[in-house]
C-alpha cells in the first residue's frame, strides 16, 4: 500500500510539473514572414541589430540583414524593393519624398544627432575652428547621405563654401573613411560611431564638433533631434501592416534591452555585426550612445524639425517636408 501511495504521489508531482511548464511557457509567434532590413553599419543603429539578433523570431519574423556602404545606397535599395526596411538618418526620407519616392518614418531609433567633425591629430595646432578647414579636404560617405548633409551644414555655419573653400571627398563606408583619414587622403571627416570613439581612443584624430556633447547639441540642434529612424515604403505599409507592426514590436523590445542591460552585454550582441572590433571598444561606444536611445520609439514633431531645419537653412536640403507627410505614427505614437 505504501509503495502504491508513493507511486501515486510521484505521478501527481510529474503531472503538476508538466502542467506548470505548459502554463509558464509562452510560445513564440509562429514565423510567418521573411523580411530584409539594411543600413550603413553604425552602432547608433543598435536597436536594429539587437532586434534582428534577439527578438525578430519572437514576433514571427525571419529577418535578413544587409549592410550598405552609405545611407544613400541603403535608401535606394529600400526604394527599389531590394530591402523592406532600413534604419536611416532622418534626412533620407525628405530627400526621397522630394523626388516622389514615398518613404515613411515609422519609428525613432535615436534622440541625438550622431555626427562628429573629426580632424587628423597632426593638424591640431592648425585647425582649431571649422573656418580653419579652408583649403583642406573633408571626407564624408556619399553625396546625399547624412554625413554629406551635415558636412555642408557645419561648413556653411562657419562661412565656408563646400567644394570651393573646402574640397569635398566621398570616401565611402567607415573602414575606407578611416583609411582615407589615416593615409592623409583627407584632412578631416564627418564620422559616426564606432569610428568617432575609435579615433578619440587611439588619438589619431580629435573632435572639432561632437554632437554627443550635450552643450554642442543644444547650441546647434536643440535638446532632442530625431536623428536615426526606422523607415519603409508607403506601399509596404498598406499591403503588410501586420509585418510592420511585428518589426516595430521587435525594435521596441530592443530599445528596452539596450537601456536596461549593461553595456558589455549589449556589446556582445552587437559584435557579430562589427567583426574585428574589440569588445572593450564596443562597450565604450555602447556607453556613449545609451542615453540617446529613446524610451519607446515614439515620433516627436519638434525633434523631427530640429534635425531638418538647420539643413534647410544652409541648403543641404532643398526644402522642408512636413512631419505629416514624412511620418506614419500609427505604430508607435506621436508626440509634440
């Protein structure tokens, strides 16, 4: 009898454990959709990398990542349908819409502008202000890219004419940008992370303008700027609202992960996308960008214009495109 009781109790415990496991287990959404997402490699697009690495599968998305040598190339790939989503600098959407290419911002990924004007250290005693770049060569990724737009902005704010007072040199992606600066092909570059932090840490260049400095950011753009955004096409939104919602959900999960987890853990997730970069440097970059990661990706009208108005003032952007035309806030919400 005693043995029978033991068997019964054991059976009950096993059943309870099985049922408990079933109740505790929240199944992933069945993967139904495949999408392609691209950008120019930049750690400020960390939410996209984290979303792909950790959360897309959970929301029923099989995501393929594609890297491009410039934001311009990523934008064109999105327009032609080579990719379905892109993480881009905000300026790409008005540039596209002014050419009747109906791209839409669907989520904010970064709340501070990312570009820095980095100068070769050998010129430290010569170039102390932007106006001192007269007669020198300034590198950026590609014409029409965010780095190009801010190159024009920085120079014109200093009273210099791009292409006349300063030679403008398209140098491509971060690796070739670094080589161009190191070999003296250019004297300065419009850089973004991880290159900005890498140059600062190595001492190979210094920041003439660093928009991650809160004081400089407020002076040039204001407290918040919608600098990095998740973008897709209007027709894709119309035809696939469920996919858009899932991709946005994965990115919001990524925002929360980046803000809550320590920089080392985030860096470990990012490392496969930045092969060859030491984890210690990645960790420093993550620490640098963390405070600019937004809470929920909601879209701010004032932050949108803060990013664009200076570019319009200096002619880097032909004219304004309204917030309502450029943005679809149905997936993350709108705020002033």
